C-alpha cells in the first residue's frame, strides 16, 4: 500500500473456524453446521479508499501504529452479509450467530454486548443484553434507536444464555448482514420440549411460554424478534411453593403436577405481564411482572381451576379466560385478576368432534375467537360477536401430516399477529422421547375465519421467513459452555421439583451440597435438569468430587420416568466410578418402580472427573443415551450400557440431562460442577 493510499476498512468477522481458501466458509456451508454458533473465523480485510479524507493524516504515521488504532474503531461484532446462518431446525438446530465478547471470545466471558433496541407500536418492550438483563415496557409511544447496553449483567454469570449453556457474550451486537437471513424458515422452530405454547407480541418483541409441570422455576418464557430465533428469557413461576409434594418431603412427590397449558398476556393499562395457570392443586393463580425477567408476584387464588386456560385482556381492559376439557367455558375476572366475576359454558362440543381443550382466546375485529384443540390430532376455532357467545365452530386441521418424520399431528398452541398484520400459528408436535416441540405456520383470513396455510396438503417443513423488522441484536445460542460464574442460573436450567436453596450456590462453578438422604434418585432433591436439544445432543460436565463424604452419590445422567447415570459413589472409604441404569417410575401414580442397578464400576482417584451423556431424541422407538467419562477432559471412554429411552407420552415431559448429588447416609458432603457444555451430535 502506497503512502498516498489510506486504510479505510478493517473488520473482524465472526464465522466458523474452518478456513476455505484462507477465508470464511460459504453461507451454505455454515448453515449445514449445527454447532456454528460457537466456532470462530477471523477475517480481516484492508482496502484503500481515497474518499476517506479524514484518514489522510495516517499517511505520515507508521503503519504499525495505524493498524491497531483502526482495529479498535472497526470491529464488527456479528456476521457480515455472507456469514449469517439460518435458524435452528431439524437439520440445523444450532442458534443463529453469536456475538464476540470484549475479550475476543465466543461464549466465553461474563459481559454481553447489546445493540440498541428499536421498538414501537403497542407495548414497546425493549430487549436488553441477554438472558436476565431487564427489558423495559413502554406504552404506545415508539422508542426509536433505543439505548445501547454494554456488559449488561444477566442471570447466568453476567452472560447471555439460551439453553442455559453459553456462558458469555452470545446475545448482543446489532444484527449485521442480510435481513431476513434466509428466504424461508424450517420447522421445527426449536427442537426442544416446550409444550402448550402461547405466543404474544409486545411492540417488536415476541414472547413464548410453555409448560414444564413439576420443574422449578415454572413456566419458562422465551423471547424473539422474528418468531424463528428464540432465547430463554425468564420464568413466570419463580418457585413451586405448592406444598410438601413439590419439595419431595418424605415419600411425597409431584411428578407431572405443577403448571400446564397456561396463558401469558401483556396489559396496556398497567404495563405489566400477566401469567395465569391452574396448578394441579386445583387452584388458579395470576402472576404479574413489569418485565419477563421478573420479579413475578403471585396473587391470591382465583378460587377454582381453569383447565387448559387462555386469557384475553380485551380492548376495554376487561379480563376473560376461556377454558375447559370436553366443553368450553368462559370466565370474566375482576379488574385486578384476583377473583371471578362470572362464568358460563359457551360451547357444547358435538360428538363428531369429541373433546376440545387447550383454549386460547382472541378479539379480532368484530369477533371473539376461541382456539381449541382436539387432542392430539385436530384444531378447531370457535367464533362469536360476544365473549360469552353464542359460538359457532370451524375445523382448522384434522389428522394433518406434520413437518417432522415420526412426529405427530401439529395441534394446540396459539395465534400471533406481526407488526405488518400477518398472522402465524405456533403449534407443537408430539415427538417422543424428546417430547413436544414447536412448529410454526402462517395463517390467512377468509370471511373472518382463520385458515392454515398448507404445503402439499400438510404442515410445511418450510415457509417464507416472517416479514418483521431487523432485530436489534443476535439471539443467544442454545449450545456452548456454562461455567456458572454468577450467583443465579440461566433460565434454561430447571430443578426437578422445588430445590432446597440453602444447599446450592453458583459463582466460581456450581456447588451442590447433598440435600436429601435417600437411595432413590426420584426422591432426591436438587437434581438440576437441562433440556436435550434434538435431534441429538451431547452434554459434558467437569465434576470436582473432592468434597464428597461416605455414602454420597453424584453424577450426570439422562432423566425422565426412566433414567440412567454415570457418576461417583463413595462407600466404605472407597471412591468408585459407577454407571447406574434402569431406574424407572410406575406410570400409575409415579411411584418408584426401580432404583436402578449398577452395571459398571471402577475405582478412581484424583478428585476431578469429566462425565458425558449423548442422547438421540429423534421421534420413535429404539433411541438411546450413552455414557462416557474422562480423567483429563480430552480422552473420553465409554462406560456402562446404553439407556433405552421410552417414547411413551404419559409422563408428558421429555428426557433431560440431569446433574445429581444426594446422600444415602447423612448430609454434609458436596460436589462442584466447574462447567457444563452442550453441543449437537
């Protein structure tokens, strides 16, 4: 470069670390790689451009000084137009992109970078920097440009975390490159267990809530700017404080209890989110929060159970709830959603349909609509000019072929409208052993009736990408490493039942003290779970077991109504690596059928070990989870036998990775989980 030329452009691009002719791989190459979100490709380009006269003073400055200066000016913290991958799908479950932390690492530091969020329309919620960073709810006024939040602390080590797995810098940085990132999106939207979806839009932000039943915290909430890319954002039920069974006291337990088919809404009049759920104690509660990250405050019981409820906050600010199993009813709540004003059955389901449930309620134009499912193969819509009817009905789908091989018929879920006035239906498909995962399709309207857009007379595997504004930032990935650097956990982590919060801590790793004296994994408190990502994923923990005491059992496994794990057992002064397989619950009453058997054992020492579980959750029979261990974190060896995963539906929740630690003789021991890493198979 001559002295009369000028350095005008230096950039750092994030792509994947697989050089192609000393450059970044093509977009199509990257889309085929599920783990793209936590790989790095550094591409630096320097080009002359005499139009940048402001840089002419560099002509007399040594080039060794110019380059570092420009690098500080010209970092581009996201993918350029030729390096933006598509969203997670059956063939590409990894998350979109990944911002680089201030230390130049992907998924590796505590600070998350966030670009400004521009929102408008109703609600005006602005997303902040990653999981746990506050989102502010505005009124109808448009917020243009937003404020840039750098290093915003989150509930996962100050990092952005989706899937509970990436430990830093993943969500943040303005979106750079083509928008939309592709012409189409691909179903399933998320290959994770997120059943009974309800999706709402507040300003430019979409929110999704689903069922997690007996897990705590309850009612996960996800966030998106485009309906395709999602990240975990909060939980509407901070704790499952509904009695001794939820604390696994004595022999009590609450498997498949808790929340299911609940409802989320945003209320303009007080700028708060409302979450309504009937808990399997027979009582309905409403939680409220100014932002989905919380804090959420629970009100008193409304006084009865609204089964499979869908809430509507009407244009006159009245609150209605559609609910029921079999026939459908509507209730009106009082102004602060603490009591019922009136209720009535509004639709008697004809025998030709059978059973309706899973209600969602909407007011569009001059009509009220109740969106209801025939489990688990049909969807219907009821329509009336008044909330309490009378309602007429129409079939939306019945025995429709789904987008995922081996999975069931898309059903249940709900509708949402984009900023442009387009409508979409977010349903789920039964896909065991992974459970129920969301799928998305557009909706059109004919004579004020919603109509599903089909592809080849079925639910499409692909549809045109939604026409929504360019996101203000990248979403957090669902794969990566969590080093537990903050005092709170990311929202993809959920405990099996309500934990004893005095027996765990997070900061420089996750410390788990024994919280139960039992020889039954299903009765042990403080088992920490994480959804398996489909169609298959592998998770690894680094476990420091030096604090265990005699009689303790700690490890890492696959967990549902059948379970297996690889772990460390201390007994009679000896420390052994064990693999336990065949633990199971009885489907009737969820009592323990088997505590499992040791199928492999090996003496170990050193105080630290790496444990790995790999799971194949494609829909169907014969799917397995396998187990490995390592003494150095590099070389992994298989251990024990594969766990045969059940594709029965009765437990509802799908298989999860589980970190466990319990005592069989007395409390007092502990283990420390230094890291958790999840990646696609």
